């Protein structure tokens, strides 16, 4: 019975993680529609985190070797929970620099299709 309870608990944990990811994806679908309807120049609402874990490995891989890794990118920090938005989001997306993009990659645990050598 104890082994069965342990298996059920593990399955419930997986189901809960899948539900949280689905909830984040659903939120992002709504946010994308909302942002699409905004007039040009209005501040976009940031997407929520969909992928568990930290993207520090992705961010460090995309940082050119000749550019020092920013402490906000290279330092391991606890990863955000699914459904959270980055606290450093700026509605002026034109103000983002290389290190800001790397911070987003680290936060979202997503490279957004960016590969080493792309201009950021």
C-alpha cells in the first residue's frame, strides 16, 4: 500500500506540473491576443513563464566568448515558477540590449529560436 501511495503521489505531481504548464500556455494565448489588439506604441503585457527550470545554460551558451557574462545572467538564481512574469520587463521593448535578451532566456528557459551568432 505504501508503494502504491508513493506511485500515486508521483503521478499527481506530474499531472499538477502538466496542468500548471497548460494554464501558463492558456494565459499566454490570451496575452498574445490582448497585445495584438493594442495600438502601436502601447506597452505590451509580458508573457508568463511556460517552461519549468532556469535557462541559465541556454543564456551562457548564447553569450559570445569575447563579451563578459553579466552577473544577472551568469549567476545561478532560483528559477521562477510557471505563470510568473519577469520582474525586469520593460514596456519599451526597443530599450532592450544583449544582456536583457539573455536575462529573458534565463527567466523563461527558452532560447526563442536564437542561435549562437545571431545579432541580439
